[in-house]
């Protein structure tokens, strides 16, 4: 460490009260209270740790130091780990002598209560900044200009969420500022590289750090380095191993760094203590020294800091901050931050809405529900925030054709819990996936996530597409022309909720009924819809059952037996005999045209068998008669022996074959009529 020999002129004397206080501290009036000491920090068997200013007892704790210039470490960093089980517990982060005390070293001599502060350029400013940062950013920032006293202040009294926090101390200006830090149990200050200030010339053993060596380090190399002790005439430094063995460390020279390496064995597992003793041969009132710890060249941390309550001095700027809900209960995970401008802001869990801010004790002003400006001194503040208040409304509908039918008591899951729609669920703002529960006879459409905003109600509708089935049967399904059969249409579903429905029966031409062809009702798994109708069927065709409003369809067929035929046998010219058989076969309905509606039809077959040659055979085939539409005869077709003249002519109701030879001939044509089948076949006659 450079020799700081420049003296600061004597500043105005302290008040009598302050002098008395410092004299009391110099005489060792403070004691170490283990209940208040930092957990893991050295608890030494002495009535006056060195961090009590001016104390002279044996086995004290070295104060920490921040050097403004000409120092390899421009920022001192200390880690505080807040585990999940310790989240929210009071941190109790306090500092003794956070500002450089201009009265600490004046006119070349140590003042009462000397703590090691030194300023080398009296006309330049000196500032020390304490900054606590964590996962959410800066928690506390305090700036201290040069002062004329050693104060005891609280940096952060309240609790913090779980995480790793870093306290950084940085000084600007030509000088050094000694200070002491402590945290409440069960927390600890840890660091791998740090600076201490040795300022005692009474050959007192001063504890610098404690290092825990676990069994996992066996076989690895532990290195302990010291920097700028300024030679063996200034101080001695050593480690005490778990067995109690003292091992001296090499003393570094002015501006030099030396390292002692230890291969860790099982006997070295446990707590190590690092000490420094200022020798009577020192030429400095105080000496800044840096220590570093490495394991296989990687940084490892040791516990540092700690100080006892300072007798006759009360902690200053003790800030207590409550972050609570409207019922006054602490908000889990909430904390606060303090800026260097003494502005306090709450740190709220995501979604929490600020409600109010108030100064309960001390002096301060409310800027907003999220900001308080507090005056120096002890204060208690309160921030109130409410949890996010939103909700999600979930209902369910059945998609049934073009209708949406509300459903009740429909199960669904959200966030691992099962609910029954319709329901409104209070939730924090956010996006919530939903899974619709199964309903028999329906398939659920994938629901969009529910979106909840603070102060509003989101909505999600669960949609179910219903499955239905329609059947149509005829009994009997084969019958004589214009006989009566029974048609039974049925709609059914496995869906348990009521579905307003209409079942319609559509009959083709030639099918008639005097009964209603429609039924309305509520379709469900326990209540199918049935429509039974007697129908007179005069031709083969299909009926259709249609379920509204979904349009599900089914068909039912019925076949009409062909009409009975007619037979004629005659003896003709030259003694030849001719037999004529007439038959009819129903066709499907012929489509309508622009000239008329659809008609039903029949294929008329005339089969002629002759045992001789006949010229100009005339077949009288009258068309049927009756009320209704016209009766039309389609084109003729003839099949028979190839040598015969097979070009028929139509003469009124007579079909003339110019010449036939012995054999069988078939004449066919289509008869278009809406007459029932039993009236289609007329009796033919033969002539020549």
C-alpha cells in the first residue's frame, strides 16, 4: 500500500458530547452480543472487537476498507445469499462508519475513536457509494460524502425475496474509507477478494476472514494471497487450520502480491481463520491490505465482516418498510428499494396493483402509491398493494345445426383443478389454458386460452359438436301395387342434454299417407324421436327422413311387385298359330322437364311366338285410361329372327309387323303414366 503521509489540517473541534462518546468508545466500552452479531462472522472471545472504534481488546475483527485511488480493486463486492426458507426474514444489513470521517486523521495524529479513515487531498471531494443489487436490480443505494463523525446506519432492515444479492462499495477521491458491515442471522457476507484496514499498533491479533473447506476440496489446491502488506516490519499474517495449527503466510511487500498454496487433505477439512497483526515497528497509522482466495485458480468465498453494537451510539437512518395487502398482511415476495436520493419504492410481485403509500414514523412525503421520499433519520413507511383482481367466465354450448344451446354442469380443467361450467373464477391476470371435459355423443372444439386482465372478466365458451343418428325403415318393404306399409323414422343420440329437434318424412311420387309426416320434440340420450306413419305405395322408390336443424338424413326403400300380365293365343293365316304375352315392369321416376312434371314409367313387353310365316301381323294394344296426367307410349323396339322384316309401324293403338317368320319376337316400349300399377296392363288382341 502506498504510504499515506500527507496530513489533513485540524478541523473544528467536536462538541463535548461527541468527544465524550468517542472517549468512551476508545476505552473499550462496547461489547459483542452474539445474538446481534452476523451469523458466520467471527465471534471472538473478547469484550471489544476492533470494529468498535478504538477498542484495544485481543482477537478483534479487521474493518473493511474502500480505497479511492491507486488500488487494484476499485470496487469491494460482498455476496449475500437469501435461500427460499430465509426469504422475507429481516436482513439487518448495517454499516458502521459509511462515510470518510475528516476528524479521524487530522494534523498528523490520530483522533479519538480513530478508525483508519484518511484523506490525502483536502481540496478534492471524497465519496463512498454502497449499492445492494439483486435479481430485480438495485435494492439500496446510499451515497456518503466526507463527514465529521463515525455513524452507525441501517442500509436495509427488511426482508428480501430468495436470490443472490451483491453489495458493492466504491469510493472516489484520493483517500481510503474504513467501515464495518454486518447482517442478521442467518445471513452472511461472503467474498473471494476483499480489502481490510489494519490500524492497531498494540500487537493485537485481528481476524480478517473465515473460510470453510469442505470434503469435496480434498486433493485440490487452495491458494491464499495477500497484497501490499508493505513488508515484514509492518505486520504479520497467518492462517489457523481446523486442527488449530498456525501456518504463517508470506508477507507481501509494498505494491506486491504473494500467494501461499495448500494441497487440501482430509485433515484440512473444516474452518480456516485468516489473521493479521500490526507490529510495533510499523510506520503507518493504518495499512490497507487485500486478501484473495482461490481453489485450483478459481475464486472461492470466505465470510467477512461483523461488528458489535456500539455503546452509547444508536443506529441512524433505521428504515422500516412494510409492504402489505389491504388487510395489512405482508405480501409474499415483496420488498423495496432505496435510492441515493432517499426515494423508497416498493418491489411488488408480478401483477400486484399499488394502492397507497404512507409515512408512519419519521419525516417524509408521499409522491405516489409507488414512491416515498424520506428525510434522513429513522422512519417507518408503509406501502399497500392489492393482488391482481380479475376473473374468467366459462360457459358451454352445444353446436346443433345453426343453433347454440346453453349447457349446464359441464366439467373442465384449469390449472390442475376441475370446475363445472357455467362458472366465474377469480384469477390473477394472465393466460389460462382450459381443457373441456368429455360429454357423450359430442366432440369438444379445442378451447382458446382464457385471458384475464386486472379489473375485468375474461370469457371462454366451450363448444361441443353434437352427434346424432337417423334411421328409416319400411315394413313390409316388398308389396303389391298400392298396398299399405308402415314407415318408421327414428332420431337418436348419446348426448345427455335436450336438443329441440324436428323429424320430417319426405315421400316420393306414388307414395301417399293421410297421417302427419313431422314430429317435434326434445331429443336426448334418454328421449329419441320416433315417427310411425302408414303409407300407401304404388311404385318402387325411396322415402327420406330428415332431422332438423342438423340435416342428418336416412332413406328407406320399398319395392312394388310388377303388375300381372295378359296372354293371347290365335290361329292366323295358313293355319299358323301365334301366342302373345304382355307384361309390365315399373321403372324409377322419370325426371321432370320444362314441358311437365316428373312422371313414373313402366316398361311394356310384348312377346310374340309364331310357328309360321305371317304378313302384316297387327297387335292391338290400347293404352290404359283414367284420371290424372296424360298416358304416353314411347318409341318401339323389336327383336327377332334376322330374316324377318323388323320395322314396326304404329297405327293408332295397333302395332304392325310387316312380316314375321317362325320364331319368337319381342316388342318393347316405355309407358309414361301416373296411373297405379294395377291399372297399367290392358288386354291386347291379334289381327292380320
